[in-house]
C-alpha cells in the first residue's frame, strides 16, 4: 500500500471527512503532501493540501490539514485518607516545543478500534501504573475540545478519576519511571498537591485543572 492510499483509506481520514457531511461544505480535492510513518500499516501524522467548497457555490477555500486523530487527557484526583488533602500525579517528559521537560496530566491518542474510554484506561495503566475501569472515568465536559481548529483535526476528551489513598502510598508514585518503551516514552511521575497545578504553564494542563476543580 502506498502512502497516499495509507492516509486516504485510514480511519483518521474517514472520521475527519465525516465531520463535513453535516456541514455546508464539500471537499473538492485532497493531496497528501507529507506522511510520517513508523510502520507499513499505520502513520503518525499526515499533512494534506485540501480544497473545500461551499455547497451551492463555486467558490473554493484552500486549506492545510495536519491529520493526527483525537486524544484523551486524564486528571487523577487523589484524596489523602489521613489529612483529606487533594493530590494529583503528573507525568514529566521532554517536549519538542523547546526541548525542556513538561509537566502534564496523563494523555494519549485514541485508538478508534477500542474507543475513547478504553484508550483512557490504557493510558492510565501505561503512564501511571494505575488500573481503573471505564465506569471510573468522569467526563469533565459534554463534548470534546478543538485543539487547533485552523490547522489540525485533533479533538481532546478530558476525564478525571477519584481515589482515596494513604499518604505513604500516594508519595510512592513520586519519581517512578513509566511509559511505553516501544513508543520511545521516557516518563517520570511527579506527585503534587492539587492546588499547585495552577502554576504549571501548559495549556492542556491548565484547562484540565480548571475543569477538574469543579468536581473536587
């Protein structure tokens, strides 16, 4: 399968295209400009040159799309049994934006074969080493958030889960190394008091924190 077919026959592209079925737009042309792929059967992201056309009009709008798929963010809310303080666990890893370390909530891309909540459950296991059930996930909004509507297809779904733990057990997460080795993840876990999150200068973390505050 060539790279054009890999992208245009993918679930990512088909899901993006479905979004236009209910809109007053149609797709008049699509060109795959770039594909970053680490396997022969899948790709990490693709850059598409697309011409959109308003229905019942001849006017077209050229746009660039970075096709990546949707993602999930999970906010751990952990109450200390002894003093009832709220804690959370963040993942620390370097990010390409500046090469520095970033503190974020556990997150990852959605596997459409297993669904949104199951993908969130797997991320919790991989990044935190915590087993939760789908029913433990608390949606923090009625719908997903658009990440960059002028360029990317990505929408992010934000959940939280709540646990009660002894302080000794909470603090054991601090400094643990986790992550999916096959995905070249190198993660250190950090335990913070929940109120400290507001100091972190990460947009996704900031948004998720303020949504989660409403259920604490």
